[in-house]
C-alpha cells in the first residue's frame, strides 16, 4: 500500500481496478490540503464512514446504477460528520450532515449532495446504519418489492448482516414466519436469540437446500436475497406460487464480476408464476422520511435493534473492506474516525 508523509487530510484513493476477488494494492493512502470553500460548499469533519458491499461494484468498471470510481479519485463511501465551516445557505458550523463523503477524515463538499441530520434523535453513526441507507434499503426492499402478508414465510439471506438483520426484523413485525440464513453458529444464534426469528440456517454447516426444506414445509412466499448463487437456487426450489424474490445484493458473486452466475433453477419461476425484482435506493429517495420515521419508532419501542460493528481509525479501511467480504463483521460495519 502506498503512503505519503503525514500532513493535511487523510484519504484513501483508488489506484487501479481489482483483477480478482481481493482488494490488495488497489488503494493508496494519501494526504492533501483541503481546497478553499466555494459558495454552496461546506467543510465537514467526519466522525464515521460506512463500509458497504456496494463498494465492490463501485470499483468495477462496468455499467451499473452509479458510474465506477475512477483511478486517482477518493474512494466513494457514505459518511457522517460535523460542519466546521459553511458557505451554504441554511447550514452552519456545528450542524451534522450525512451523504457521500468519501473515505477521508475531512472534506469540502457541495451541501446539495448531503442531507442534514439531527443528533438529538440518535447518535450520528446511526444515520449510516439503521436510520440511514442501510435501514431504508431493508424497509423499501421488503415492504415495497416483497410486499409480505401476515403468516407468509419470508426467508432472508445474509440475515445477520446490516441490511438483512433489519429486513428480517421488519418481516417479523409484519406477522410473517421468518427464516434467516447466515454463516457460522454464533450468527445463527444471534438470529434466533436476539432477532427472535422463527428459524435460522448456518450455511457453513452444510448445504442450504436440505436445511431450508426442513424449516419451510409449506414453501417460501418472499425471499430477500443478499447473496445470489447457490442460496438463490436453493430458495427457488422451495418457492411458492406467486412468490416474490427481492434482489438486493449478490455478495457470493462479487469476487468475479466478469463471470457472474445467474439462477440455475429459474424454471421454477415460470412454473410458480414468481416475480423477481431488483432495486436500489435511488428508486425511493423521495420517500426517505417515511422509512426514517418508521425505523426510529420501531427502534425506540424496542421492536427492532440495530447491530453495529465498529473499527477504529481511517487506516483500518482496507482491512475493514476485506473483513466485510469475508463475512467476519457482526452487523453494520463502520469506521470511527
């Protein structure tokens, strides 16, 4: 990893696109002086940075919902921080903002690209987890795309992760029979004991198909997919008539973006009149207040919990990203600055 002498603001920049599954050598730690603020801009000192599966797509030079990060640019990331100084109307020093900040300790950014948050409602980091894009993704993916009905069976993959854990709990709140899939016995116990799901599968303990069949004798109505691959195939073999499949992510496929594997069992979708739909949060930005209020109320009442895995210091970024894709984090992965 390249380094420069310590001075100015620290950031991580993309050096080159990855050639395989890992991230080794693709980032450089750099330190630059802040540019002078222009009208409409703010100086933000970050407190937390979000580490997300979407980062793999952002460093892949392929057509997607956002253009890829270009070599030499600061790595794209959601962040939250306090305003140090402002040349933007309606924003003053001491305000807190969230949005695409990049992987850096401080930044001068256009205020139009950020949104003001209120730390009186929750700690600022929560606006990157359950009260931020993570929570909103779970909320709209499950309720708008999946449309679960009470007593239906809902299966969620990566259910101990940031989005999956919230989607699982919302499904439980809606009166559904919820089965979570995660990797490792400790995560399986978390799904059962902390999230209060009705069943849980450890995919590391054996093939998902037989474990799933034992837990869903009446089939699956809604599947919230965060992983793709063999897990998606296993769910398709158990899907009910007019079932709904929510395509939120495909982390099992991110290691080789040139040879992504689609569902082998897709013929079950024809036989069962199944709907499979992908989405991103750009479809729902105008409805963020709705999700925020629901999630905040559910958390305040204790009906759902937000689990966060926090690592310290910006220098932890490359290792944190590797941790995420190895499934070693427990909950929403954040870097505290």
